[in-house]
């Protein structure tokens, strides 16, 4: 009985995580992130996996990336600039930064 309840809990948790991941991907698409980025390969900008690998162990990485998303950046990954994101709220940008770091 305990295993059955545990299994149901794990299934529900996985389902919730998959839904959250889908919601974050949709937010990234709505804010044109996927025009230049992909999860696992370079497009114009680095992949989310490459960003996560570079910054995952950096203290306050999500805050740093949020600022880069909000104000734009150039020079971290070459000379192609990333324009500032003026559509998303700072809270949404922080959620996106946290999500990118999970890859």
C-alpha cells in the first residue's frame, strides 16, 4: 500500500515538474528567447545547457542572468549582442534565469 501511495506521489510530482517546464518553455518562446537560443545546441546565442554549465556554480547566478536578460549584454559569448528584454517583467525574467540554470 505504501509503495502504491509513494508511486502516485512521485507520478504527480513528475507531472507537475513537466507542466512547469512546459510553462517556462512557453514563456521563453513568448519573449523571443528561442529565436536565438535552444536548450541543447547553439543557434545565434549559446544553448541553455551551455549557460547553465558556465553559471550553475556561480553565487547569485540567477540574479546575474536576470540583469543580463533585462538590460541586454554583449561580450560574454562573443560579439553578438543580446538585446534587452522589455516585454517580460523582472519576476518573469528571474524565473527564466532560474529555469535556464536547471539545464
